[in-house]
């Protein structure tokens, strides 16, 4: 049984600093909690985002987009991520920065179209022959190859024992499956299924009988499967339209579903023709009509939208009218400025007024000192950093005088300084030393104003 790993072209998301965001943190009546789902403050903006989520779920957001306008460090990216979390686990979320569209290899509009397609998901249902159950045995069998100079070992086969609440089986699979097992960190007690034809193994979660064991990471516990180990099961695959574009960039001989999904190729900076995209859209629409597939509009988040030029804005105006359009959220920290690509046309936020007229605009406001303190407290717990109350107050006050981002950035250096003094907890001296070592943007600009003549020009 040959196993081929399907490689996705999904982008890596810039959400490391927002890993604690799990939703908008709203009450049942739509009002915002002061602290909820990892978000702090910005109550009006979060309530407005809750209304946008309701509009998207009731399919009343077509042809529209939203704009988050506010100074840097007021949670614009966090709000966009929270919206995607509220929409569902498998909803695509594609964050980009406005400057990413400028490339020497492909056109600006092609970059935007690729990200549009990455933000539209497709849920495909197939009936497949699978082996499913809880792993009670996982044993690689090695062969020893000896010659005159060296002795090597290689895995010849793998025995996998699966059990359900009805029966159990031990199956032998090709050794190439071992790479998938290691990549997904599959171990005894996990619930998995193995596709009989392709040999692809998928981890569903941890068996719920282990739910009481201590685990540092958040785990998904599932019940042991019912019925036989060997069965036919409806398999749901989540892909994006861009995955399908890349997978089918070479002509196919027929239109079978397996060929349509194809073997997803490595991402390349090459333009995909409009003709191919139209053919894929036609096939997607046919599968939707047949009930095989379901379209899932995701979220395209464009930060620093003022970096786009007039050509990109013209493209966005047309793309938002498409029937296959994601939810587009813009973010900017600019006021009135010149639109890129023009000589002297000024517009609010650097966005043409005809596009601005389409947008639902949400304002984000600066955080108060108590909100900065709550955010720093959350971040210290996420990063597993111990900080005493006085040090937390000092860092929050410094963040109020400078910026929230600078205060968050000082957490890890302060932790390193405390460990250098053989302490596990950050105190006020560590915070002060970190402040002295690392300048914020305002202090750096002030020093540059005073001593700018000494810098190279």
C-alpha cells in the first residue's frame, strides 16, 4: 500500500501574538464582557463585530467589507481573528499586509486574487473504506541489513491494533506511513482512521477514557467509535479554492472527484490563468448543486490597507461583487493621506471614496491603564512568565506612557533578567533594567531629533 502525503498550500498565519484569542467574548444579548475569550476592553468595537458575525451567518454581508480604523496597538488584528473564531473552527482565515502585494514575479492583482481564493473554503464529503478505532498497539517491525562494512536497520512494516466498542483488529501497513504517524504525534490511546485505498492516516483525537490524565496541552477528547473497525465512512475534507487552483494547474484527463482534488503541489510564484479558475468554479458549483460539497466563505484580513495603490483598490471593487467572495476586513492606522498610485488625491485612510462608501467602519480606541494591566497579565500567563503585582503595575504604567506593544515586548527580556539573578519571578528592578536597555519608538524618535546630525543620511 503506497502512501503519498498531501501537502497543503495554506499560508502560515501571523497569529502567534494572538494565540490566546478564542472569540469576541460577548454575552447572550450581544453585549461585550470587560474581559472575555482573551479580549480586553474595546467593548463598542467587539459589539459591532458581533453584529457583523450575525450578518455573515444570515448571509447578509455579500458585497460588503469592514474597516478597522485606529492607532497602532489597539487590537485590530485581534478583532479580525476573533471574528473568524466566532464563525467556526474550519473557516479559513487569511491575514496579509498591504505591502505583500508588491512582487517582481507576479502581478499585484494576482496576489490579491490568490489570497481571495485562500480565504474561501470548500467542505467536500466522500464515502470511503476506512479502518477506524482506538490504537491499542503501535509496533514498527525492523529488518537488519548487514554487509561487509556496515549494519543498517529499516522498518519493513508497521502493526497497528485498532479497537471499537464492537471488535478489534491488528492490521499491517506500509512502512511509509511511519512518517505520518510521527508528524501527527500519534500514540497509543489515540482515535484514528486509515483510508484503505490511499493509506492516509488521520488523528481524530484522544480517547475520552484518558480525559482525567494530566496534560499540559489542550487536547480534543472523543468517544471510542461504534460498530466495526473496518467500515465505510463519510470523510469530510476541508480545502480552499486556491488549493484546488494549484492542484489542477496541470490539465486533467477527466473530471472525477479524486482527480479534481489532485495531489496538491508545492507552492510556486506562478500566475494561474483566469480560464482555469472559471473551470474550477464551474466544477465547484456543480458539486454544490449535487450536495457533494459546501462553500465556506472565510475571512481575508488586509492590514495596512493604505499601502495598496489605486490599481489594487479598483480590483477590490470588482472582486467584492463576485458570487465567490470571502468576508474582507481592512485595517489601517492612517488619517487623511494621499492614495498610493496617484499624485495628489487625498482620501480618508488612503482609501478611494467609492470603496470607502462600501465599508462598515469600526473605530478602535487606545487602551486604558487598567486594560493594559489585564492584557499584560493574560500574556504573562500564556508565555508562562511569573511577575509580581508591583512589577505588573510598573509595566502597565510604562505601557500607558509608551505603547501596549512595547510593554508586551518587555515581558520576555524582563523574565530573562530575573533568571539571570536566579529568580523565577519578575520584580520592579527587572522591569526598570529592561526599560533602560530597550527604547520605545517615541524615545528613539526623540533621540534622533536631538542627535540626528550624527547619523548617516
